[in-house]
C-alpha cells in the first residue's frame, strides 16, 4: 500500500500516517501492537523516551525483520533530559533501545522554559552528526516557535501538537505552513468523545466508514501528519484503511464547522 507522504524542510519525506506508542508500556501488548501495525502497512512509528517502550519498538521491528530504510522512526527527548549535559547521552540510550543508529525525526517533547534553548543547540548537533535525520519540536505554540525561529541555525522540520477535527488550530497550522514546518496531529480521535456526533456519523455512513476513520481521514485532507494509536489488531487495521475514499467539499465544510477548541490533553499556551 502506498501511503501519502509530505516533504519536510530537510528534503526528506514523512509518511502522513504514523503509529503512536503512548500508553503502551506493557511489553507483550506493545510488541504485539507494533507487529500488527507493521503487518497492516504502517511504516511510521512515533515514540518518546517518556513512554518507556522504545526497547519494545526496537524489539518488534527487529523480530519482524522490517527493512530499517523503509521505516520512519521518531522519538522525543523527555523533559528531564533537555539540559545540555544529559540530552546527548539520553539520546544515545534511546538509539540503543530502538536498535538503530539514527532516527528519522527527533523532537523536544515539551517547550520547557529553562532548557528549551540549550536543548535545541544539542538537537542541531545531533542533526549535523546524522544521528537525527530531522529535528523538531512538540507542544510548541506560535510564541515558542517565533522564539526558536529567531535564534536557530537549523529550522524545526515538525511541530507535533494535539489536533483533531474538534481542535483544528487554524492559526498555528497557518503559521507552520508559512514557515515550512510540518504539523503532526496527536490525539486525532479526541479520546472518543465525539464518536456519537451526528455530523461525523452521517459522513461515516455516507462513505461506509467508521467515525474514527472519518476523523483520521480529515487530518490527512487537512494537510497534517496523523498519529494514531491502538493496541487492538482490528482497530490498528481500521485506522490505516482510510485511503480508499475521499471526503468531498461538502464533507470538509461540515467537518470544518465541528472545530470547537476541544482539548483532551494539557494546553501549552501558558508555558512562558
Ligand atoms: N507529543 C505529545 O505530547 C503527545 C501527546 C499525546 C499523544 N502523542 C502521540 O500521538 C499518538 C496518538 O495519540 P493518542 O494515543 O492520544 O490518540 P488517539 O489515536 O486519538 O486515541 C487513542 C485511543 O483511542 C482508541 N482507539 C484507537 N483507534 C480506535 C478506533 N478505530 N475506534 C475506537 N477507539 C479507537 C485507543 O484505544 P485502544 O488501544 O483500546 O484501541 C486509545 O485509547 C500517541 O500514541 C503518541 O505517539 C504525543
């Protein structure tokens, strides 16, 4: 299956759908989930130091025999590892756990006020070394991005934020687009809070798809990278089965109207 891709400001491509590993800490469940995902056709995996499962992703990929060159692997530097003394050694540890000598994308997980500037300098060194093929940030607001863009040598390739059909963040998406930064959407299903929404149900019925599939496909048509997580084989398969239909203009207009700034995770707006 050919998955849609976007082109990052490094010139490399990023698959537009990725398999997330948050809240998948238990070994067997995590290894099984990654294996199901590989079998279902996912090539993009979104991990983080703080998820505590980089070693299980490394194990599952190795055991599956997947070609590393065909995969897109992201990890994120945790809040506690963002100081200049710790970041590089913590990343070396991540690579060991992931059983690889590079990641396709390395992100700062949060815009930690005290350490984000020094952390970015460390990320730039890892980018220069080739151990991180692209570098970026997560949970950055426009203000955080403006600060970074004023000083950085290497521009962030990606900003990973909570985004869904009920949290469309148009200003942030436009700012990122203007600055050649790809937006990645996490929690695109809004934790299931809108699975009974009549508009979503009607559009799902029209295309013989499920509401989660409509929510994920909307992310693709909105032009962002969509990160989805499940530990269930059927749902893992369902979530990537979103490329055999199209949302038309009328669907997209109705979906745009669902935007209501509904956040299920924390809001980084007040982080100075
Ligand atoms: N950078 C950050 O700060 C940050 C924060 C949050 C998430 N993320 C990343 O984004 C990824 C996705 O976010 P998320 O895990 O919050 O997202 P999500 O995909 O919106 O929600 C996952 C939840 O929905 C359920 N689910 C998945 N597919 C479903 C389907 N087809 N039908 C019904 N329920 C379904 C899953 O349960 P089951 O497992 O039981 O299917 C799980 O509880 C994460 O795994 C992580 O990689 C990053």
